[in-house]
C-alpha cells in the first residue's frame, strides 16, 4: 500500500483531478506499469486487459490513475511518473514534443470506421425544422461548439465546413465540453456542434438537435484517440512495453468481437457492456447499448493519413510552435506492429 500511495503522490502535483486506483494485482507480479485513464468508453482496451487477466498473464502489475484528459497526462508521461496514457492528438501534444517532453503515440484507441461514427455533426432541431439548415453550406455564420480548440474535434468541424465549401473563419466557434452541449442547445446558445457520444444520442432523444452525419461519413480517416507511451518507458523497459501492448491488443480484439451493426451487439457484448458500466462514468447499461461505440483497430493500427490531416489544420491556424513539425515526431508504431505480429491475425468471434 505504501508503494501505491507513493505512486499517487508522484503524479498529484501536476493534476487537479481526483486520483483513483483500480486493479492492483498480486504481489507475485514483477513489473509494475503505471497507466492513466479518463474512465471513458474508448479506454475499454485497458479495462478488458485488466479484468480478463491479460496484464497478469504477461507478468504485469498495472496501476491505474484517473486523470481527466491527455493534457493532464503529458507532464507525468514526459517525466516518467506515468508509463502509459491516452487521449486525442492535439496541437498541445505536438507542442509538448517540441519542448522535448518525451512521449509517443503508439496505438489506436479510437478511430472512424463505417457505421461507427462515435462523434458527429449536430444542428439544433428548430433550425432543421424551419429549413434554416439544409446542407453543409448552411453552417455559414452559425455558432458551432467544439469540445476543445486545437484538437481533433475541431479538425472534424473543419472537415464538415469543407463539405459546404466553407472555411473555419466562416462560422463562429465556441469551446464547450460535451455534456454542456445539451443545455446550450436547450437555451439556443449554440446552433450546431461536433459532439461525442453519449451526448449526441441524448441530444437527439431529447429533441434538442438533429444528427446530420457521423464522422465516419464526414471524416472517415480521423484518428480520434491514441495510446500514449512515455519514451522513458519505451527505452528503459522495452520488453515490458511490448508485454503491455500484447495484452492491450488481445483486449481490443475482444472488444471488436462485441461490435455488430454499429452497436455493442456482438457475441460478447454483455461482457463488454458490464465492464463499461463498472469502469466508466456511464452507469446505465441501456445507454451503452443505444449509443454508437468507438471503433478501435484490432491490431492497434494508427491512421496516419488522418493524423497528417489534423496536423495540416493545426498549421493552417498557426497553433504550432514549430511550423515544420511532422507526425513522425510523435508516432512510434513499432511496438503495436510487433505485438500484433506475435499474436497473429485477428479472427472475429462467431456466435
């Protein structure tokens, strides 16, 4: 217990979030890996690997710390206080690497696949009903909410604007966390948004907004979230980093078995839904079954095309400290590739 408390204390100075530890593991395990999670649905690979014993089978004692988002993880990852984190690839991540904060994006944790538009363009229902919005071109002049500026979410809005022949400057952008999109629609404080699940489904169910298109249609190449490794972790303990990835990809393949027809409706969906209700902030199993789940590549492959497109968007808005920044500066696909090779081809589970 003393060792666990010291691990928490090491991270606490750089975080305002409450720290939560899950799944401590047995004392017989020899390699400890410190992982940060935001307790969201796309962290399902971490949860499954822990719950099903995949980490333990690799000889790993995984300590989970709850942090709200990737920006809170960057400092601890760079200093080696955390080994693994997750989040979106934002301008801030590129700028952190430019400042020699040593971390890398190593595997998929959420990406677009046909039928799995976990986020999408929403427009206020009265604007659709009145005919004010008919096509993407009608986004011109609208007040559009994004989860955070300088993020993949903002880049997705930019792709929607392009579909209407518009630019970022043609709309009025506001930064608003996803749960706040609901009251903003109710108060007519926003006209449109790029909203993640479960908020997007709730907006439709409450008749506040209409889902115009999912990002699987608007931006099919988008890499929405990634697994992050501390570079110190990769350099100093490469075999442990590989073991962690092997367990993670096994779990992600189990998750893919739970997907069917754009829902958690596959052969082992009950197991995954139960796990998500235990480990995420959504405690209603019905919600997990109703919303569109995130897609995660069963080999952990990153969509580099999408990452390059987001990077070009960040450069266009002059958000980067180094205008010559490249995706390759923050990405290392070698560990996921090696883990997938050792596990062999993914074979979907049958009913």
